[in-house]
C-alpha cells in the first residue's frame, strides 16, 4: 500500500529534484487504488519525462514478447488506452518554489490524507 513513508519519499524526491533543477515525473499505485504522484519541472519538461517513461515501457514490452505484452502493444497501436481509476491521489506537483510551498501547506492541512 501507499504508506506515509512512500508519500514522504515521493515528496522528498520532488524537493531534491527541484533543488537540483531536475525534471521528474513518477507515479506509484497500490491495489486499493491509492496513487502517489511526484512531478517537478515545467509542463514541457514533465511531458518530456513522461515521453521517456512511455518509450521505456514500450521497449520493455517489446523486449519481453510474452502474449500479455504483445496484446498490450497492439492495444496501444490501436489507440485503446485505458486510464487507471484512483480513489485517492497524493500529488506532489512542483513547477516553481511558490507553488511547492503551497503544496507543503496543503500537505500540512491534511488535504492529501
Ligand atoms: Zn511480457
């Protein structure tokens, strides 16, 4: 499950990336549908990271070649993408320092609980 420790690690990683001018996008998901998302950077930078992740994901499925991966690749080629539904999203999206402080405030107010 997405524990508080995982949420804190995502948040810490987002802060560290922000501090070092590193663009980042990561998502974690558990079986009960909880999600933790960390994104740092401009919209273009985050888009670039997501593109890189998608390429890596497709590569890994091409390299695997099992029937599940082959079917998924076919689905993607057919444009039939399914979006995972989440009941609880913990988002740490940072585009600038001010916005990040707002995120921290919202975390403190318990908006992500
Ligand atoms: Zn496979």
